[in-house]
């Protein structure tokens, strides 16, 4: 019932910035915990940013201080601002959502977009 569509990925040089967008439809994004999760071939999925219904955010040490998650309730859209990108940030980035509370594991997100590719080169 919830559809998520990511956009904004691309190829950038290390130190550069990108802003990813996730357009949600079928429900109201503010009623969900939402997050950005990245996947690199051969590696585990890694949650890189989360925002709860109250606007609280959480980041792992790998991206803290460089990534910022935000939500525009009027547009029902989730964003991920990525600054000072590093080679290790290269991955497919997925938008995900779960009704009300944030999950304990990224695999427990219920709704997923198709992903947008981010490639960082040095």
C-alpha cells in the first residue's frame, strides 16, 4: 500500500555532495519511521540514516556528521543529504519505511523502494 521511489543518485568525486529523494505515496510519511539503507555487492546491508515520527534522527558512526536525513511532510518526501562523500559510500541506496516505530534491524523495514545508485570516485 506504501510506494517509495528514490531519485537523485549519480556519480561524484570524493568530497562532493548529493541529495537523494524518496517520494512516498499511498500513505502519510510522517506516520512512519523512515530510513535510508545502502547495499554494496558482497557486503551486508547498512542503515545509514533514520528518522522517527517525531523527527528524531539516528546515524551510524560511518556517516555521522556527513549525512543528514530529513522529511518534508507537505510533499510526503524523504531526503538524504550526503556531504563529504568517500569512496566507501559507493552503494545502491534504498528508501525504506515501517509504520510508527523504527525497527531494531534494517531487515525489518516493511516497505522498500527500488534504489538509486551512488558512485564515488577518487
